[in-house]
C-alpha cells in the first residue's frame, strides 16, 4: 500500500523539484541579466584620456595613462601569437559555446584534489567578457556573470571576432594592453617583426604580467616562454625543430634608453603626483603637467654623464655598468629642478642615484662646518694648524686620528687655504671646537634631512646624504643664504583648461646673507686656487667643492654659478672603490664641467651678489695676513672682522686648541 502511494506521488514530487530548480535557475539567470551591462559594439571602445608631461621648454617628456591600446586586425596578428594564446589559455576555443564544460569539470576536480584553487577554467570568451565589462574581483557572482556574458558574446560574434577582441584588450602590465602594444613595449618591434619565441613569451605573460615581464625578470620570462612553446609542440602547432630553435633563443627585451625623455625625472614626478592628485586623476584625467625641467639642459646632462662614466670605466679597466653617476641641476633662485640624471641607463636600472642613493659626501660636506664656524666668529684669515693630531676617546667615539688625502701637512694656514686645498685636519679641528651637534644643526637648516651621526668624522663627510640634498644646500649659499625646497612641478591643468594643482614650496633663510657671501667667496677660491681649478673653463663666476669618500668609493663635485647649482656624483652601486686615484676632481668634476660649459654657453655673465656689510680685502693666500692692494688674493670679510696690519693674527681660539 505504502509502495503504491510512493510510486503514485514520486513523479509529481520530482516534477515539482525539477521545476523549482529550473525556476531558481531561470530566476538567477534573469537576475544576473538585469544586473549585467549591455553588450554594444566592442570595437568602438574608446581609450581613456592621456595625461601629458611637458618640459619648461615645451617638449613632451612622457604620457601617462591607465591603458594604452592600438587595436590590430586579426589578420595582421601573427598566427604564432594566436596559436600560442589558444594552446595556453583555451585549447577548445573553436569547439565550445563560450563556456568549456569539460574544462570546467576538470578544473573543479583538480582543485578539489589539491584542496585549493590551483587551476582556472575561464575560456577566452569569458576572459573577453571580464576584460570588457567586469571587475577583476574573484567572487562566485562575478564568475556567473562572466559565463552569461560569454554566452551572449558567442551569439553575437564569430570566434575570430572574439579572438580579435581578446588579443586587443588583454593586459600585459607596464601600461600595455593588447598584443600590438606588448610587442612594442617589451621588444620594441611591430607585430610582423616578432619571432616565434617572442610570440610565445607574449602569450605567456597574461597569467602573471609582473612576474613574467622580460623587463623585470628575464629568467622567469624565459621559463614561462618555454612552457608555452612546449604546449604549442604538444598540440602540433610547431615542429620539434621549431621548438628547439625557439627555446634556444635568448630573451632580448627592448631598452628604454634613448626612447624616454628624462626617465628618472618623470619616474620621481609620477610618484609625487600620484600621492598628491591620486592615481585615478593622474592616469585617466587627461591632464597637462607642466614641469620645471629644461629639456635642452637635460640632454647636455645625459651626454655628460654617459661620456664621463665611460672615461672612468676605460681608465680603470672596468666593464660597462660597473660605474654609475648622478647629476642634478637646480635654479639657484627658485630651487626648480632643471636637469635630473639618476644613472647612465634607465632601461638597465631604475635606481635613482641623484635623489634616492645615500652616499658619503666626503669633503663636499666641509662648507657646512665652515658655515657653523662663521656664526661663531671664524673668518677666512683665521689660522689653524694643519699638522698631525689625535682626538681623545669620548663616550660616543673612539680615539680618532684624521689624515690628509695627500699624506702631508702644511703647518699653520688660514681657513681659506684649508678649504681651497681640501685639507682634512683643519676641518676636523674646527668640528672638534664647535661640536658635531652644532654642525648638524647648521646642516639641517640647509635642508640636509638625512641622518647625520654626531661624530668628529662628520667633518670629512662620513654620514651619508643624497646628491639632491647637497646641491640644494649649496644653492642656498649662492642665493644669499635663502634655501629653497627642490621642486619639479609648475602646475597641472585639467581638460577644461583650469589649473587644478600648483604646489607651494618652502623657502627659508638658512644662513645670514653676509655669511653666505663669505662662503661663496671661499668656494670661489676652491676653483681659482685649489682642487677645483678645472672648473675655471666655465664662463663667468664659478664656485664649488670637490668631495671624495674613503677609499675613493664616492667622487663628487658640487658647484654653482649665480644662476645654476649642479651636483655630480660618481661611484659604484655595490659600494666598492672606483679606483685608487678616482677623486672628486678626477671623476666627477669633468662631468660637471662638460655639462656646465654647455649650460652656460651664450648666456650673459652674472655676478654673485655682494650684500651690505661685507668688505673685500687683499690677503696672503697662505697666512691670511693683509697685503697691499694688488698683491695676494682678494677675500670677503664681514665688516669689523677683516684682518688689519699690526693687529693680532686671528687663530682658532685657545680653548679649542686645548681640547
């Protein structure tokens, strides 16, 4: 009786159950359909607006965009790319109806077996739907929407049309979308110039663009390329001979060197404005970014750095890439960055040695010790002993015995000569007299933000700083003691022509105007009388200071005219010595001169300002004693501190010498 009742009602129950399942499926389908974007003519998709970056002399330095596409007709896309993509992404592409049921079941089984999402099952059609209409979020709802859209695409477009849409939209990273942009970006080639190996590498990148980019990691890119080639071999798209030839081909990515304009500058600018304006506006807003960089000067800077590094490498017998350099040129009055070179080749290394690298400045740090001394009554003619000295051990430091680079001593000399000839012991005696803390305070006021350790060796540049910090500090000396925050952006203009961003930059008085004039005069003596004589070929007044760290690991020259302040650093990224004789005057100064000769060419001569309250006096360049007019050298003094005949000779105070 019970069995007969079950038989009677079972068909009805199954019908109701199946109806409920079907109804739920239909409701889900229409619910998804209601929430789906409309499929329109995908070929008419417009790329997002491009932001353009301009130099101050009107050159387009860079273009920023969220995605850059240059669609290519399917018939112009190499068959090797098409085969590689299908073999890698969707072998059953021409057989399924948008969703590969067999592939889906296989992926589900393998993922269950592995207890994790190990394998995906999206077809090329599904990926096309996702790339055009959906977000990249990994949710069940999005996957269902993707499948429904894939079915609609298959009804509206042919397989070849879908493949063409896919190949022109797929993201490859580095701003490249579509195979045509990928070929240009990663190999510097048009589609018809690509080899089989390059086609396979491109086809393998979408799985993980950042990991398999030949610009980021050639070994990983090669491994992934060879996986794709093996898959093409397995499905019969290529022969064994083609496979073996392709896997043996080296990965040669396109170099960005020579193609990008001021790449280190624009890379820093992109980072800065991304934080200030937001990446959405920056990459989609179609802005005009007007910068301070002068492209004429930038070309001179890049040429000088490249030539100078080649000379050092040849002189020392080093391989290309072992030595690098950085150069920064600032407008003295405004702090605007006029030229910025972070290295010899941006394509080889994006590490910016001008603004990111912290290296020992050597003797180019000495003007900060002098600046602190001037505030305590030091003058150019103040005498100091250049002789062997040992500074006692303290709570902070061990016993220290500084040495001159030359290994000899000059006895009692004035500070003008000590700085001009870069004598180390006088600088060490002065910081001992003042205290390292006092010197750190002065350096900080001049924009040195890097950590400075309160050791006596700070006077010889033992604490690491950036080239940009040093150059901006020297610019303050040339600017009457007024320090400007280095800046690179003039303004940002939106598509309607409205200025939406004009940054404010800090300016402050870091050194008294009279003290700044004295320091400039002392740094002019470096060029006229001392270690920077090679800079005399630059037209007009020139001042500056060489710098060499211990064992010649860093070579610098920071110099300026009344208009431009330029810093040059030369060294090795691994911190090894450049060469036993590669000092600041030997390695860095020639680059500075090469650049500044071109920068100053055909410019009117401008002189350093001489403020009220300073006086020019003829002195003996060694002793600092006053001489008759026309004899010795002219030196600037703050009125009331100048040397006088018959007056006691100024010396570093006795209390300092007792220390």
